[in-house]
C-alpha cells in the first residue's frame, strides 16, 4: 500500500486475475496453509493479503469482495487470530501457529511474570486485568475503563499494539457502536479478549518448551518453504 495525495493505493491484483483470492474462505485457507500472513504489503514480495487480492475491492463495504471486510468475518469465526502481529501492523496467525508465536514473542513469560520482572508497564497491566475480569470489551470501552479517556493516560494505541505483538491479547471481532436509542452508528469497533480466552490457556502455552530463538527459527523455516527467494534477514525482519 502506498499513499498518494492522501489517498491509499493498494498494490494488489486486477479483478480478472485468476490467481487472486476471491472471498474470505479462500483467504482463511491460505492463512491456514502458510500459518500466518500480514494484511498489508511487507518487505517480502507476495507475503500479504494486499498483494493477493483485487486492488480495487478494498473499502467498498461489500463483504463478499472487500478484503477489509474479510478480516472482520475471519475474526468473528474465532479459528484464526487477527491483530497487530507484524511489526505493529495487522495480520493473521492460524490456530496451529499461534502457540509458536507465543513462544517466540513471550519468551516464556506469562503476563504476570513479565510485569513482576519489570518488563511490562502499569498501563498494560490495567488492560490485562480489565480483560481478565470482563472477557471481551470494545476498544472504546476498554480505553475508558483503563483510564485512557480525555485528560487521562496517554499511549493507548501503543500499549494495545504491544500486547497484541506479545500475543497476550487478540481481536475477537468487530461491532458498530450504539447510541442511547440502541441504533448503530459509525465505523465498526474492534472487540478484544485475552488470547487464552480465544484458544484456551493450555493450548496457547503448549509450545513454551521452545526458546524464543527456537520458535523464531521455526517460523522463518516455515516461511522459507513459501518464499524461497527471500533472504533469511528479509524473513526475520517481516516477523519482528
């Protein structure tokens, strides 16, 4: 994706291209095959949803055609994790590969132990504690409850991005906010939960036996199968 005069220009395929992904089921199959996939173009050619979809279908609002809508459909189904998993940018991780990413990104730390060792902020702990109690929350609800409202704490988006990158939280779906008359309005808002509440605590921690380095090597090796022309450094960079 590039920006020209304030407009996003997608670097995808033409609608007539037979190789393009045509619906969210095909995208789900691809994510489960590779194991993980960024939403937007990365430093490895072809390794993104953007580059494998109709470049003119984005943000049309048509669920059958729009990859931006597909991310919501996939998150709602609960079989694939969606969140900011690639250098703070959005993407997907399959259920099969999520524990390996957890081993890589957490390096053996549950959140409480990370916090106790001084490796997580009080702001992050507030969010984890709130999600532990409420299970699922809209982004705007959590922002207020964690004290990031007007005149409160700063850096909500940064904290949320970090917690997703570290695999402690993930997006569970998207809903539109409702006014006092119970009428929906505005753009859909992300619904978050703890990753353990999506896939189960035992499952998420099932690859903790791997060191962070070993888990990262497994992820890179998996990518090499599908993008053999990319260098090791390029592959490592795109999963940072």
